[in-house]
């Protein structure tokens, strides 16, 4: 029997800098619709749904013909919301694609899925893209990841990583972590039940929980990335400009 792949887009209405973010309109469509339509293009995904606790988001998803699963109000993070959906499904592999990436490349999501398909012992996977801009490398808003020679994550940080003691590198400054995750269903349910850890709280990065508890995370290196991630009204304006100019990048 082959793998059954479920892709979940967690979406919540509350946002400090952009309330109602999943419903923010870009080129006439709510942002969550852009994400949904792109994830539907990923080869090998059997089912795509939006997980939310908000009726407004649920109605919007249903209005464009998407599947929505109503989840608990009590979740501490998007991964817990995804785990609730996975618990009630027959999927063997679960993808978590953040709902604020309207330009996410299907090939990037596919690269994460490919790691899980290639290694049945790998519990979790994600993606990275090279950073060639020093400002981005230094920004705490850009999460960095370093990996070992087999492509497994060593650490994630908001700090510049690695530190170039001898000056500027000949290649990229580092690698940006992309907010796309793949899990084996059994591990996802286990991961959601694990206690939070010191490094997770220090960096505010939940993937560090897996590393601190001793689990491997495979990291796919991609070039396509996820395009503009929407977190502020200014990001929305940039997204509109991209679509007006020549389509999503």
C-alpha cells in the first residue's frame, strides 16, 4: 500500500500585525485561497484542507470550493491544529503549509515530501533556501538553519548562522528556513504531545522541540522558495505589486 498524503493549511483570524490575515485579499482572492490553489498543484498530495477555528475563514474556504476542517480554540500553535486534523484522518504523511505564503512554489512543497518518501525512517522534513543578502542573514525575522553533510538539521536560529569569523563567505551567507513541514503521521501526533523545551522558548521556534528531544529533521535545499510571506500591510502591498507586474515570483 502506498503513502496517503494529507496537506493541511492552518489558518487563524488573530494576528498582531495583520488581523484577519488569511482573508486579506490579493488580486481579488483571499490569501488562503492562493495558498490552497498552489498546494493543490503538488504531485502526490491526495487531500488538501484548511484547518481553522474561525467561522469567517471557514465560510471563505467553502465559498471557493475548498475543504475546511474546524478545529479547537485551545491550540497553542499551528502544528497542534494540523495534528488534530491528522488524528482524524487515514493519512500516513502530513504536510503543514503555512497560510501566509500565497506565492509558495509547488516544487518547494514537493521537495519536502520527497525527503519523506525517500527515507521511511525520517520522522520530519522541511526546506531551506540560500541567503545571499547580508541584511536578511542578520535579520531576526529571517529564521536560519544549518545542516550536517547528510542534510539533517543541526540548529535553527533567528541569529546570524553560521558566524563568519574570517570575513565574508564566497557563497551564500547561510540558509533561510522555509515554513513548510512534512511529518509521518505517528510522529506528528507524538511531536504535538511533547513538552516545550528551553531552546524552543528562547528562539520561539517550535521545530527546536524535535531537535532537543533527539529527532532528526531532513532539510531539502531548494531555489524556488516561497516568495513573499505576508505579515504586515506593507507585505500585502508588495504582493499586489508583484501580481500586477508579471505574476507571482
